[in-house]
């Protein structure tokens, strides 16, 4: 089976969805002997030759000012589309509803292969953050939903993510296909933990709380700081470690300083911002050292970091009813609270007095919440096979007709015609070049023959003149 994976982020950009695509590619090729090709916007410093599968990086333009370091891809890059089509994918799997899904639809026109789409995150929140005009944001969300509805099958990473998509106006069905984690199950050896965390003041028997992810206020990070301030005012002792980067990092650091959580006179720093950590073993070490993972986000649709924490025996605090809290039973394999600093502070005060209980809850999280990428991709591969069987039998559900369908078909045909013309022009140029080279070779050969003839004639004349003189 040949599978085309499409996404708007890929290394050198590292985010949650890029990580998903890389794990899909790795396990599809390694565990299922599938052919994989990846399509993604090109970044100037990207190295796309180092992967064991082909990566087609198509033209893009800079979106740093609006989209935090990301680039927007050009979905109408004809050469990239031709390269992806030449791979003859059986399944086209898009992981982003923007240019990746536009390319997926164009590619379907050329290959007739089904398009699967996975809804990973609440893109509408990012759209509203970037597009401040309400009407424009609403139109952008409408276009996004229409793009998703054009796919043959839609997956979401949680039930809550599916309902969030429905709330945006999506009218189709969806299948819950949770993502896995690339952490191996188990805690890191103590020496590695000490090595990784040695630069930070983390006293024994003082609870360590941890957050890993993008530094964005909408992930509930201000609520964490407010809760920690309440806990500190009640005489609680703790250390809080934030791992990650993002546009709100400086704002959060300033808030922590204002609250007296770092850099305060006469007391230790209780909050640390490490910046991003890309080494997976170092992240495992932090998850092993921490006593509780704080993730009060109602934005995230799955919360892979919660499963990564669980892989290391670390339980999480989550907001009741959030997508990240799916599968979590309060006090058993994690903790759930109402969305307020007071509720979080009360829980932290309660659990700080019994770190042994936190360890037990973490062990349950490891057994009940952990999902490996190997198992996750195996389930996806099985679903790919079912989709292809339905296609062969003519049982794929009919897609709802959309106004943009005709435009997509017309664009695909136009791009194909242009590509055909380019091929013709290349062949004509090659033939012309070969003819011209042949003519030049013939001319050169004629010149050499003429030169040889003239040399011979000159020699004969000299010989004739010499004989005449002697006579």
C-alpha cells in the first residue's frame, strides 16, 4: 500500500502534528512495509533528503509575523503535485485543513484515491487569534470546514474534538482515532534524572509540578500561576517547571515575577522556564522527576503530553469535561477539577501532603492511558485497508456536493494541462538540443574533412612544384 501524508508543518518545524506525521511515516514503513511519501511546505533551512522516505517540499511564503514561525504552502505548485501523483498513492491522508487538504483534493482528482483527514486541534482558535476581523475569521472557518467536508473520511483524536468540529458547522460523520506517544513505557533511571535536572533548585520532598507544551495563554497557563500564588500565600512549598516556547512566554515569565514566584527577594525561585527541550530522553527525565503534571487546557483536543507523562508514571491535573480528560477517572488515574485557580490551588494543597498517593495514581495512568505509536498506527493501517475495500466494492459514502468541487476539478485539469505542455516543451527542447548537437558534430566533422582535404591538396601541390623544378 502506498500512502501520501500531507501536513503544513514538518521539520525543521517541530510541533505536535509534525510529530504525528513523522511517527505515521516511521511505523507505516517499518511495521507494515508500506510505501510512504510526505508533502509539506518548504522551509529555507529544511533538509528533506535525510529521511528514509521521499519528502516533497513545495513552495511556501513566510508567515512568521502572523503564525509564529510557520510558513504557508502554495497548494497549486504543479511540479510538487506531479511528484506526489507519480508515487501513485492508494490513500491520501491530510493532517491539516489548509493547503495540505487543498493539495489532497487536487491529488484525488489525478489519482482517484480516497482522502482521509485527521482533525488534530481547534484551528478556529488560531484563526481567530491571527484574523482579528470577526467576519473574515468566520469566513476562514467556513472555508476550513468546507475543506474538511470534502474528504472521504474524517478522523478526530478524541470525541470532544469531533464535537468541537461539529460545533463549527461540520455536518459529516467522524471516527475517533487517538494519537500515540513515542515515549517508551517506564520511568528513567535516577542518574539520568539527576543529570538533566541538576541546574535547577529542586529539593527532595518538595513537590515538583510540570507543564510541557507551547507557551500560550489559552492553554490555561495564567490559571496555573494564579493557583500557585494562592498556594504560596497559604504557606505551601513547591517547584513549578514550564518546558516549551511560544509567543506568550515572556508575558508568562513577567506574570510569574509579578506574583513573586520567581526572582523574589528573600526567597527561592519557585518557577522555572526552561525553554524548549527537543531531546526525548530529557523530556522523559523531567516527567520522571515531577510529581504532578498540570494541564488545565480546554483548547487541546487530545493532549499528547498527558499520555507522555503517563508513560513515565506521572499523573495529570485536567479540567472536567475537557478533551484531554477523556478516559481519566478523578483520583484513580489522574485528577479533574473545575476550571478555576481556586480549584487547582485546593487540589495542589491536598496532594502535596501525600506524594506516595501521587505515585500510585501515576502508576495507574501508565497502565490505563498509555498508547504507543506502534499500536496507534497499526489501527490506522487497518482502517486504510477497510477504506480501500469499500472503494473496491463501491461502498464509500458519497461526499456531499460542495460549491468548490467544480473549481477544484477545473484547477486540477488546468494544472495537468500545464504540466503536459511543460513535458512537451521539454521533449521539444531535448529533441532540438540533440538535433543541434548532431548538426554541430556534423559541421565539425565536415570542417575536419575539408581541413584534411586542403592539407592533402597543399602537400600534393608542393610535391608537384618540387618535381617540376628538378625537371
